[in-house]
C-alpha cells in the first residue's frame, strides 16, 4: 500500500478553500480548532523536569519535557540526574525522532546541550530566536559568532565559517570531543527576526528560510535528529516544525493537515504552536508556499478575514506572577501530579500508524507494523 498523492494545483485549491472556511465569521473555525487542541497532552507527566534536582536546568518553570519522550543524556559519574535536559523527541514525516525540540541553552546547561548534540549525532541545528530581546536574554550564546573555538566540557566547538542569507545566518561548526579522534560538521541555521511575542512580520521570509532548511534535510543522509529551539522551545519552535513538516509532505504531493500535525506535536511537547496567531500563521505560510510551488505568475490567494499581524502579541513564555492565567492553571496541575498513563496509552501515542507519521514519501511502501518507535 502506498500513500495517495495529489497534483500541486489541487492541493493548493483545496487548502485555500479550507483556510477560507476556517477564517469565516472572524476566524471562527481557526478559533474552534485551536481551542479543541488546548487539552492535548495535559495528562502526560513531567516528573523528571519537575524534580528538585533538575528545576534549575529549566529556563521557564512551567515549560517542562514530557517523561515518555524526553531526551536522555548519558549518566555522568553515576549521578542519576545528569541524564536530564529540557528537550523532547518530536515526530516528523518519517519517525518519532525526526526532531529534537528544546529550550534555548542556559549558562548552566550549555554543556548538556552540546552533549545532546554529540550523543544524538545531530548534524543540523535550527535557532528561531534572537540571543537578546529588549534586554532580556532569550538564549545563551553557545557557539562562537565569528571564527574561533570555545570549549564546553569535553566538547570543542569551532566556528569555521558564517554567511548571511536574506534574514538568517548559516554557520558551519566543527565539533570534536576530547579523547575522540573524529570530528563532525554541524550546520547552524539562525533566524533572529522572529519576535518573542507574535509572529514574523513577513510570511515570505519565514517560508523561504524554512524551505531552505527543508531542501538541506532532503539532500543529506538522516544521521540523527534535527535540533530546533527558540527560547522556551514551544511556540516558535513548534510553529517552525509544523511548517517544515507539512512542507516536506506537500513536496511529495500529500495534503497538509495543520490540526493533526499540531495535535501530534503536542503529544510530545507541551504548548507546541502556542498561540492562535501562530496557528493561523502556519496556514498563511503554507498557502503562500504552495502557491509559489505551482509556478503561478498571478498573486497568491489570501485568507480573507484572517489577521496575522503583530497588533495582538502573545507571550510565548508564561509569567510566574499571580496575574497569569496560564501559570495558575499549570500550578494547579503541579499540586497533584497525575499518575503515569497506562502502558497501552503510551503505545497508542507512539504508534506509527497515528496521525501524520504514516505519511511517508510516495515512493516508500506504507506498512504501519514495520516501524519501531
């Protein structure tokens, strides 16, 4: 059995019609879909991230990795908590571990970040945040911006070259571990114009950047997951992964399903695609990208009635003050941690036949039973 594919023009026409329907009556359909996703993953546990020994390793206290798919580092010197990093494996079009979604490294977790990159054989890192915004540190500078070498634990990080694209930077990094003769080349993509609250001002800019990364992923062998991070590792990171994932499918003639993709991602990391604005923006970007792939010379169709500007900004990282509704909801959840989900529930979440992970390239036979999570 093979995955059914469709002509690009048909995909564009049907997706445009779908977006128009969702945008009708002041985005009523978008709002309903996004609200329906609000409880996805809430029953999943975050015990490792919530433990006293690991709390200082979390950039934001209420954004924690789910236990069932968290990235586990090698244990150092028999210390049990040294396996922790605030990161989750999340799915793409091929497997449960196509991506690692994580927070921007802290000063005290930069060593752990590079350990993760080395241990998971990562070759591509995508950063969709600036280092600082309005005097607030969004992410630690964990690599040399110019040519040079820094050391993080046993990992030697050397910037070989750095070039600038229209709105992004591409850095080639040489990675070497002490006592290891081999080294690795890491490609670091940095897209800084995405604000902490809101969305990029230009959908075409993000589309071009995401498609550039997509083409790179298509051209290299899959040696390890692709790391994607912003500051918290949920809003912008989730939006980027959703867009990239659906571009990968669309390039193969597979119809995009934004709601299903976000639902699947939220079963692996909390609050992926965190705001309604980001959710609508994914649709705008996909529509524009599909239009350009059809080769049409006329203006791309727009989603009439759906606003995606930055007039209504949303906080990606929750405040801890008493006035924050999200924080209060998460605190109540933390007071009585839920029991571990039954094993069959986890198996259902991870089953490769669920949602979009079964949608492999059309040249690949589809056999749900053949994939091992």
